[in-house]
C-alpha cells in the first residue's frame, strides 16, 4: 500500500494574546512553509489543536484564535518549521 504524503506540517507553538497564552499545534498548509505565512494570510483566525492554557482545566482539542488579538508567537521546536 502506498503511503499518502501529508499536505500539511505540524508546528508546536506558544501564542500570547491580549488576555491569555496558549500552547498547541499549528498546521501549516503545503503551500505555507513558515508560521509567518499563516499569520499573514487572508484568514481572520489561526487554528490550533491540542491546546493548553492556564485558563483551561484540561487541554482543548481545537481552538481558533483571532489574529488581531495575537501579540507574540514562539515556535517551540524550530527544527520542525524548517523541515520540508
């Protein structure tokens, strides 16, 4: 059986918004090679999965964060972002 190549890349990131912080996984589409590509595209929200925050009792499976509220983004595993 032929393995299907993923059309996205997973990047673990920490995001600080105006009122909270989130740690989770961002999926970069095949045509976007960096988080900055996703941050600067036309979509209003950035999607994260497996999200942890001091505001949650337990991790959330999915969270959409309004880009206008984001102040900082840190890549937690820079080597993963560089992989192609």
